[in-house]
């Protein structure tokens, strides 16, 4: 009996000493789970779609040779670099429906003129995604049903966010076609 009591006492002592460490481990495990839970919902999903488009557009922009940035499939159609900067312009312009002002001094009407310069096109697109994603993240989920006028019709913040995502994905598809026409395999496809 004494032996069992000694073991029980030893077990209790170890359990009491280990309890604070176990509690800290639970807190550490709960923290990422809380972050994941916070990243759920419609707004998080839309931001996820915009981020996915950004990552593919950026990697495709890097993969395109600099001498192809002026290539266009026909007269009057945007060039490779102009498409990337058109996406940037869209991020800034479409954000205005949500009250997100473009950076001061940015000339949206002439943004695409630097389309022939690979470094400027990539930098311009990256800055636009950083700008819009940061601003969207700051919008409370409770504002998703907030009314806005978009292109002369009634809409919501949620739909405006969807339009930003679909615009980026639309031009991602265009950019993939441009790349493949010029012998460039999208980096994410090349990995497979």
C-alpha cells in the first residue's frame, strides 16, 4: 500500500509541476487556431482570392522576359506590361467605391504608360495589391452589407470586394494566355 501511495504522490507532484507548462502549450496551440478562426468568413475568403490572384500575377510578371513587356496580341490591345499595370489601376480605382483613396499623387489615367518597363510594372502592381489588401483587411465584417453605388447601380461593400477579386482573376487569365503565346509557362504550372 505504501508503494502505491508513493507512486500516487510522485505522480501528483509531477502533474502539479507540469500543469503550468501544459497550460502554456494549450495557449500556444489555441493562438493559431484563434487566428485561423478570425480569418474565416466572406471577407477573409474574398481577401484570400485576391491574394491568390496577386501571387500568380506577380510570379507570372517575374517569369515574363523584359523584352516581352511591350508585346501585344494586336493593335489597340493592352501589352503584357500594360495588363499588369491595368490590374494595379483597377485595384486603386475599384477601392474608391469602398472609400479607399489611391495614394496621393498617383495618376491613374497614365498608370499604364510604364507598361514597357518590367521593373516598374512589377513594382506598380505589387504596391497596388499591398494598398488594397491592407485597406480591405481594415474594413469590419459588419460593413459587408453597407450600401454603395457602383457604376450607377445599388451595390454593397461585399460585391465591391468581389469585383476587385474577379477583376484580378480576369486579367490573370489574360496574362496566362499572353505568357503561353510567348513560350512562358506559368511558374505554378511548371512546378507540376
